[in-house]
C-alpha cells in the first residue's frame, strides 16, 4: 500500500543525536530501565484509519509484553505522525531518531514517507520495519536499515491480474490510477500482467482529490470494459465508486490495500457492493491463528482489528523477541543486525528477510464487499485456480 507521492525533503540531522544511537538506552536497560519502540504513520489527515490500525497493533504488543513480566527492561511506546505525506516524514522520523531510548520503528506505513525517512533512519542506525509500505523500489535503493514486513506491489498487482484473467475471464480491463507512487506502481504491474495474459487494457490516470469523478466514471462505462481496477486510496476510491454506480457501471471492480478499509464503505455506501479488494494481509477477525489477538484488540480498543493491525502487532513482537534475546546488550546497531537475520513465526505469517530487506514470503489475499461488509475470500492464487 501505501505509497503516497514521493517527495524527497532534506533536513539537517543533529550530529549529537546521531552520536547517541550506538549506545542509546544501554545505561538504564540493564538496571531495569526502559527502551522505546516507535510507530510512524498517518495519525492525522487523510487516510488516518490506515495508520490507526497499525498504531493500535503496536501498542497492544508492547502492553502485553510488559504485562508478562519476563523482560529485563520496560518497554515504552512513541507514536510519530507523518500524516501519510513525504513532506512530513522527515520531521516525524527525526522525532524518533532524537529520542535515544528508541531502538526500532514500526513503519513508516506509507511508501512515499518511507522513501523520505529511510535515509535518515539509515544514518542513525535505527531500524525501520514497515508493515505496509509496498512500493517495490524501496528495497532497491540501498537504505541501510529498512526492512519490509509485507509483500510488495509486484505481488499485489500480479494477484489482481491473475484473478481477472483466470477466474473472471475478463476480456477488457479499465485501469485507473490516482497518480500517486502507490497507484502508479500498482497499476504498472497489473497492466504488465494483464497484457501477458492476453487481456486488453485501457489505462487512465486521474489525480487524487479530483473534485468530481463523473467524467472518469462515464469514460469507464463508455469503454465497454467488463472489469475495472482502481489503484489508489479509499479517500478517493469512495467518491469514484459512487459516480460509477450513478453512471450505471455493471462490470467487476477491484482495488488494493489502500482502499481496503471500512471507511471505503462508510463513504460510498451501497456503491461499494460487490467490489473486490486485494491485500497482502489476512483478516485477523476470521483466521483461527489471530482469533485471540482479535479478541484482545477489541477488548482494549472497542473496535475490530483493521487492515495491517495484526501485521503491525507481529512486527512489534518480532522486535521485542530480538530485544529480549539481546538483554542488556540492546542498542540500535545490534538490534538491526539481529532483525536482519531473524526468523519470526507471527500470527499472520513467518517473517524473515533477504539481503535487501525484502520479505521472503509473497502472498496476496482477496476480499469482497458483501452486504456492506468486507469479507475475506482467501489467497488469490488459490481462488484463481493457479
């Protein structure tokens, strides 16, 4: 997901803060002191729901770890808000970097902010372990401490194409992206895979925050395409879905993890009925492995887990596992080295990384809106009969 437009913004890095990173927290932890795990993502602004899902997952993991009472230190939580925007990401990252007790960051949640913040995290020796930043290029840029705990958009775009081509037997697909790096990247993979499967593709870009999607919706209907892919976020996917419904579109419609949120239904209502949604995430509310997590999550936050809640919980617990192993020898450098080599069997999947920091497992799942709810369907490859 999760890839707002990439804007590289440079800010000065405080040398004093960087000098602290090698031994941050050491003096206190061995004496029962504390360390912090941070989360970076959109906690205000557009698409806030996606950030709050992960924020809650990380908070629950830290609370449960402290409650067990078997850690040689206390864990604290530091949320830093980048609003899902690259231009806000460096200041948010610096807040985590400048706190010497922060040993690792779950996030950034979106790819654009990750692209802006990852160089700073790398220079500070602070691991950024994202549950949802899916732009394929992030692991190709040599960021020193970035690890991706989610399959990238190459897997998701291919999953969309596979389902349309093999399961729904689509002949023509209208492919619309929101001009964000997330949308453009996802659409590019889907287009390539659709064409390889012999499916005709009509491609169009309409920028996020377009005031009126009526013209775009009419173009889709007039194209006679029997299927649609919208590569963007729920904040714009919702008004687009409403206009498609008003224009009389009757074909299949699919979008990605940027749209897979209850807010999509809340904003567009019945116009979302029947939409397919892909995500490199399972449904924590239905999978047997995550039932207990879902119960505890709802007990604490009074809402069900959302998109990437369980994955963020898993990654926070992976960090905690490696910190516990290091004991009083925890510092940013040793923790990054441990995480890079670690294998962690989480509730959602097994987490381990290749030499570029890419998650080794690349699975994508399908959902569908039915009766006003997002219902889990299963793994795309299995559903498509591949």
